[in-house]
């Protein structure tokens, strides 16, 4: 007999992009089970994104909860470990949470979880957003959505921001470039971003905004002089917090990045989104590509075999600035009808 599911905690305590790709799990559960309450536990730095999800009833930050007492204090009947966490697993077992779900390839899940999902993320050819649904099978829910069905399950809504609107209002088309990935993926070379900015400079209606952390901004100042010196480029690195970045992305006309959190935020918000990926399993488009109603991804044609990491990847360099510029021009053309006062009204709607 299927277990009763009424109050569920999803634990995803790794990076922002991974968290965003777990939100469809919450969306599906809310649609499937009338009245179910779904909370999500994440790291504190990712919480502002989860707070923007209509399908999550409550966001818990790992650094702000008492792990030993969490399941004693909260009446969860189900906990899903979308990312393994030993201490949380032990606490759920001690508290006797009826349904404790984890993947079987983690040894400690055999000791702490009573419902095991048998699959391997590394060997699977499913997208990360689809793989999370394998965690529902031990709960007698056997469903993997098609990629085309994922966007409707995000439930992500950008907060309003007068500051973001004020930044963007003068330009008809605002493009965000997020060049760095905090070391979480293969990155498109900075010189390619500079070439892209130079190519797009022929259109005075395109404003380019560079986003990233303060540390990434310092790195760009040292290593991306030509990009930051381009007259159509504005550097916002270290100037907006995560909530502000989500608001900014929600107003942008497009975003370009490699496989990093803001890429998946933009895709989930339904913005024009272009992801740049290497043709290398399991960090390729098939596993991590941008999924959204206006999202797409590009990759080099083949793995070069000489890459030495995120900072020296000729697979990524094989994606030309011209290819990326062509995508931006198509976005620009499709949004050209929105300009001037009409554009401002659309942003404030």
C-alpha cells in the first residue's frame, strides 16, 4: 500500500543550480497530492532563490536549524535526500520519520534510510532535473517528466526590484553575462566574452551587464580587462545580493552563462537563456543543459581530449563568439517590438 504523504521535507544542501533543478520535484508533488506541504532545506546562501518558489511552503537553511532536533520538532512524515547529508539522515532515523528516502549508492543511506532509490546519477543519461524524480519511486510514485514538462514545475517567481528597473530602463535590450561559475563547471573563456561584447557593440540598443560575486569581480578586473573596458558593458560584480540578482534576471532580456546557478535561475524564470557546455559526460547539455520555456544550450562539436580544467578548456573555446552573438540577435529581434514607454510598462507589469 502506498505510504501516506502529507508533510514532506526535501533536502538539497549543495549548489544553487542543483537546488533550482530540484524545485520541479516540489512542483510535481504539490500537483499530485492535494493539500501536501512541501518544505525544502538548503544552504543559507541558496535560500533566497528557494524563497521565490511558489511550490515550496517553507524554506529552511541548514546553517540556521538544529540538525539534532529538526525532526523531533517538525512533524514530517517524509524526508527526501536529494543530496546526501549524514547528520540529517541520522537525525531523521532517530526521530522515526516514517519515510526516509535516499539513493542506494550512498552506504550511509543503507543505515539511515528505509526507502532506497536504486539509480546512479553519474551513469544516467537523464537530465539532473529528471533524475531527482527517481527519488519518488520508493514512495510508489513512478514518474519521470519529459524535458518539455519541466518548466511548468519550477514555480519560480522573481521579486520586484525598483533598483533593477532603474538600472535597465534606459536600454531597449538588457543582456546579462555571468562569466564565472565558482569553480563548478567548465567556463567559456573570458576572451570569448570580450569578443561577444565587441560584436554586439554595433547595436547601441544592447546593454551588457556582468554579474558575479565580489571575488569574481576582482578576478575579472585582473584577467578580463578588454571585456570590462567595452563601452556597452556594465560591471555589477559584488554589487547585488542573490535576491537582487534573481530580481535582475527576472527583468533581463537574456542571460548567458556556463553551467552555473544563475543560468538555471534564468531558465526557470522563463527568460531568454543560453547555456554554454562542453561535450563531456556527465557535465554536458544532456545532464545539465538549461531547461526553460525560452532556454537553449550550445556545445562544442566534440571532446578535444586536451582539456586541463575549467580554466583551460578548448572544448569550450570551440564555441565561437559569432555563434553566441547570433542567438542574441535573434532574441533582440523577437523583443524589438517592446521599446520606449511600452518597454517600461512591461517591466513594471
